[in-house]
């Protein structure tokens, strides 16, 4: 335990230096203010983002527009592009240089990500490696070896050239690992824009070899000579780093875990690919007459009003397509407005289905939901991909805002799940069998529906509500996991993506964790920390603490306030508190800023009795109390032996005290009582009189907080008459005594049992101490054994099987 | 001149499958190791996501077409029982407390495997040794949380990530 405390203390020092160095310290006693307001931890409100958690009156954000001509060399898997950038400086500050993120350079040997990779270290992404120990040598997996060899064999990262200004004059620039600084010829004044151009090319990564978030996947078994590829293209262009009011340039380099944050802008992208490829992309296809057949255009039109998805490219057409090939090229032109990133996919293997989603929205009444997938996606994708895209929009719009873009796309490729504006990459597939058929398991089906909901959900968080993924994974993954849990359960409650409180109990009790408020690349266990725990926390906030009405209003307020803007954690905390009208600082402090867990124990229940002061009542009660005490063993054994007491044997010797016990009331006590009543103030006399008349039961219930995390006490009271009652005691009961509190219950009924959190709604890690009187809760194994003992599996068949066959004994029978 | 320790370059190849970015696949397991104060048994409960189990069972039958499909989850149970080498014992004596298999069941979205050990005294509850080396050539969850509670109110826990195979915990 000492070690555990040390570690927690250490984590607090590291992650909460702001708190540790606070000028306000508790230096006497061990009181810890779990309800201390967060103002001193959160950044000071200002005119850019205010104390209500909304964009302030002077809120600004930059805008970056891109025009890109990109060409895919399919055989070499190289992208070559020319890019023109228009940077709008909406900040009140003068900029002498611009920073760009070069995420493709992350895979170069000299990047911070490569140089700082901890061999066998905790939380690494990609293929496995094992660090050496005193007993075993280091070990490297085939996957890690393959990645290393692939990277050795290819020239990785950007080759950037021709960095020029609008007048074609060269601009100075510096590339530092996966970032690039361009020095402007003239400082960019507030409100002004600057245009610059650059050329670049890079080797696309083989996704399955290097575990990137994009790249190509090769299909060597396709009939076409040399096979085919699916290209998923993302993080593919030098992108302007974010520049914000709270961090200026966001120079945190891409290390692999912390994802991205960019500026909103308009994109005009021309993508040149082999003429038989089908391209799916962020944006709207602006030259469909040049790249689609008449039949495809008609099918797309038909898809706008249809019950089920319509094939724009059918399975048969895709199969025919992937058998052949062409040396011709086509250029697809996509335009996208107000997006924070741009991704696309291309392959001759794609079939393509579409279905129009009509929403009650002036901004975007029709959204085309579309899916692109190879034959390997098969029936699984035909049935469920596009429908899952639409279901997501239907659910999310209730909690946020109408889907504001014209398309929402799901693409199958080598990436398990990844999100971009209007387009998502999703991995589940069917399994091929030797007889040529393809099937899928129920697990794969759930995986597809779940991952599509999750990734399309990311179009809301963080693609539109533009939180900084590199700093705070939880702001998009946690909020999105909370909502995909709602959407998943609305699709089918058995889908395994729910975020119930019980799902996080083991993790929260463990000591291998960091607070949710930890920068993405430093989180030890990303899944439970950034996905499940915040999602469960929000679920509890909605269902237990605020209730749906207050929570849903506040959550929607957050989403709409920050639509197309850049929120920080404090903006979320402040908005939820301000819009719900409930002080939630204790909740954020406990769930997001600490590693405490929930363990509330009900320790004792005391029954109290009102002292009427009336000797005729009280003396009688005392007499009864004495009589109810157990008889002493001596007396019991004397009686059993038939021994009579001296008093019984000598009844002729008696006096006054044999008739009057020590509880006999005299007028002396009665006079004192009457005098006491006469001395009472009128309101005191009234109160006593009423209490005596009502004759209620008074119970004091004692709770202790073992886990440290303060939470409401959800108390179920069961009475001897069978009645049950729920009492919701607000978390504030812990405010002056965070470890132990007492609650007075006054009732007409006799209390039989109390249970804390009977429905497991608060993530309480120990439910056994939630009962008073204590109840033996069988362990899972005990329950399993009890259930199984009746089953045939419990027979000793190994023994019984040795039984010799035996003729049954027959008895003569006569009618 | 500084003397350098010479180590044989001993990089073993292990055949873990390279998983692509599947941030949203669950791939997580919890094992609790607790002393039941009523029975004085050590109860070991492995809790897997059914989703993971189904994936592995599917792969197993794909690569073993002759396998008996009647008891499809048995293959998974056998795999876990044969590859999770968990021992409880004393610091000074050998770790003799092997675990008995109690059973396995599906419950909601989880799949549970139950094991027990029967210690005779607290002297046998000083050390837990875990060796998952058998899993080096096949599936192992990326995130495996072990919670240990032998002494009342003294919970300890550790996580084995996908490249970690051995752990020893003094209780």
C-alpha cells in the first residue's frame, strides 16, 4: 500500500504541477477538499474563450485553403503533387513564419518518433518487440522485422521542392524532423492573407507492413497480372500546423499516438489515377461528367431517393474491373468547404453503393451516404456499411447538430478504423472459403457496425468540433465513445460497444493508470484511459448525476457552440457546468484530474430513540431494556440444576423493595418532569410534543469513502413491511468530510436493509460493502459452481463408464 | 579503458501477427486473482471479450478444418489453459500450487474462464508467478490487466501489454 500511495503521489506531482505549486495549501491535518473549485487549475477566461466555456467576443481562428494537383503512380506507389496554399491570418498577431506538419516524415529514421522508440516499451504502436530481462534476451516479432526491412528498402518521407511565394520567388524554409518552417518574405499582418506554393512527392507506405494510419494494401491473388492495390491516402500533404489563441503554433510533433489537429479551410483537389480506378474522397465530385459513366450518374441520382442502398458500381462490374487494367489516366476533381483535413481512397477493386439521407435541415437537407469496398468486404458491407453511416447521423444529430456536409463515406481497406472529414476507413471483412464462398461471423458483423458508427461519429468529434487530438485524445475518443455507445445500443443493445459503469471498474481500481487529463503520447493505456473511462464518466453524468434533460441540453450546447471551432478541455468543463446549472468541479476533479476510484461502503446503521423525558415512559422502557438482556450463564445453570435462590426459599422475609424495583417512578421524578416542561420555551415544548405524537423511527447511516472518488450515494432502503425506497444523496454530502459521513433517515417504518448503488450505476469497485446488514455475495466461481452442480457435466463419467452392463431384476407379475 | 560487457546478440524471432491499426477493436482482457475469505480458495477469473474469442475461434477453425466444431469455445479454453502458466506459492519453497480448471461460460459480451487453487496456509500465498511465453507465437491481448487481492483491502494490479510475457509479484 505504501508503494501505491507513493506512486499516486508521484503522478500527481508530474501531471498536476499546477496544483502542486498552488499557493493555497492544507498544512494542518489531512483534510482534502474534493470540491475545491477548478478556477485555479483551468486557464483564466479571456475575450477569446470566456468563463462560460464558449467562444469569447474576440474569438478567432486561422483559415487555410489548399489547391492541390496530385498524381498517383500506381506501379511505384508514389504520390507526386503540386500544392498552393492560401493562409488567412485572422489572429491579432503578426506572423513572420509559418509552421507545417510533415507527418510522413515520422517514419524516417531521424524523426523524433523513430529515435525515441522504446524497444519493447509500454504502449508502443505497431508490431511487437520485447525488451531484454536478466533472464531472457530481447525479442523481435516477424512483424517488427518486416516493418524494419520495408522501411530500409524504401525511401521514406517527403521530398519537398520549389517552395515559392505568389510571385514565384523562392522562400526560405527549414525542415526539422516531421515539421517545417517557412519564412515569409514579409511578415503577415493581422487580417491579411499570404499565398505560397510547394511541390512534393513521397513513397506511400504499405499499411500492413508498417502499421501507419494510411497507405496501400496489395492483393497478389487477383486475376490481373501483378495483382491490385487499395490506396488509402491520408496525412498525405504538408499541412499547416494549428495556430491558436491558447498555444500559438501547435508544435507538438507527430509521435504516432497523438493524432491531429488542423485549421478549417476550403479544398480544391485534383486527383489523377489510373482511368479504371474509382476514387472516394472528402468533398464533392466537381467533374462527374469527366469521370463517371452516364449509367453511374443515373444510379447516383436514383440513390437520392431509395429505401436501401443503390449500387453505383456493382459487384460484377468491380470484379470485371479488377481483372483488367489500363494505361490511361483520369483526373477526379473534388471540392470541399470548411473542412479541417482531406483524405481519399482509390482502387479498381471498389464496388460503390449509395443512399440519400434526408434530414430536416436548411443547411444540408440531403446527405449522400456511400460505401466503397472490394469483393473481400462482400455481403457484410453490402448490407450494413451504408446503413450504419445513416444510423450514426440519425442518432448523433439529436445530441449535436445536423450533419453539415454533403457526403458521408465508409471505405474498406487495410486500416482498422480511422476518420477524416466526410470519409472514414473501416477494416472488417468477410472470410474466403475453398469452395469460393465468403462468410462472416457475428463478431465481424458487430465489429463492422460498431466501427462504422464510431468512425462516422468522429466526423462530429473532432472533425467539426475541432478539439486537439494530439494533446487530448479523450476529447474526441471519449465523447465519441459515449455517443457511439448510445447509437450502438439503439441499433442493438447486444452490440458490444456499450459504456456501462461496470466496464471500467477493474481498470479504475488498478494502479497502472494516469488521469484522463494526460497528453495523448504519455497515456499508459490508451483504450481504457481515453475511450472507456471518459465515456463511462459521461454516461454516469447523464444517467445518474444530471439526468438526461440537463445533460442533453448542456452537451448539445457544447457541440453547437464549438461547431467549426476549436474547444479545449476547459471549454467542455465550463460549458457542461454552465449550461446544466450544476456545479460539476468535483466531478471533473475526481474523474478527469485524478486516478481515484469509486468505493463507497455502508458501515453501520444506528437506530435512535427519542428521549421523551417523561419518567412514566422512560423508566418503563429502561425496565424493558433490562429485561431484554440475556440471562447470565450462572443464573441459567443454577436454574437448570434446580437450585433455588435464597430469596425464593425464604419468602417470609420480604420488604418494600420486593414489591418496587429500581425503575419505580415517584412523584419526585414526575414533578421534575412537569417543571422541565414548564421551563421549556413554547416552540421547544411544541416540538417535543409533536415528536412524541408522531413517534417516528430515527436511523443514522454511516458511510465511508474507501476509493477516494466522491460520488452521489444512491441508497436503496428496504423496510420490514416490504416497501422499498430510493434515496439519491448528492455528492456534496462529502464536502467537509470526504472519508466518512453520516445520514439521518426519519421514517414511520422499520428499516430492514440498506444497499448502496443497487443497480451498479456508479462504477463502485466493491459491491459487497454496499450492503447493510452485510450480505454474502457469492463470487462468480461460487455462483458458477452452484449453477453447474445440477448439470450432467458434473457426473463422474470417467468412473461411471466402467460400470458393467447388468440385467434388470425382474419381479414376477400376475394380473 | 572501460570494459564492456559482451552479450551474444540474441534476437529471437517470434511470430506474433502484425495487427494493423485497430484502435477500436477491444483486444483487452482482465484476470482477477482473489482469495475468497469464506472458502479460503484462490479464485482466478479470466474475463475476455466474446468478440476476441469469436475472432480467435474463427481463425482456429479456418486453419484446422478437421477440428471438432461442436464445442467451438473449447479450443479457446484449451489454448488459454495450456498457455497461461500462473503459479501461486511461497518465497522459499517451490511454486507447487497449480490451478484447477473449474469451468467456462459466456455472459453477455464477455467470456469467462474459471480456475482455483487450494492453499493450505498463508505461507503459500507470498508470490505469484506468471509466464505467458507459450503465447509468443499466437494471440495475446494487447492489454491484459491482472488484479490481485489476497490480503483483504490490499489490492495490487499490473498490466501486461502485448509484448510482455512474464511477471512476478510478491504479495
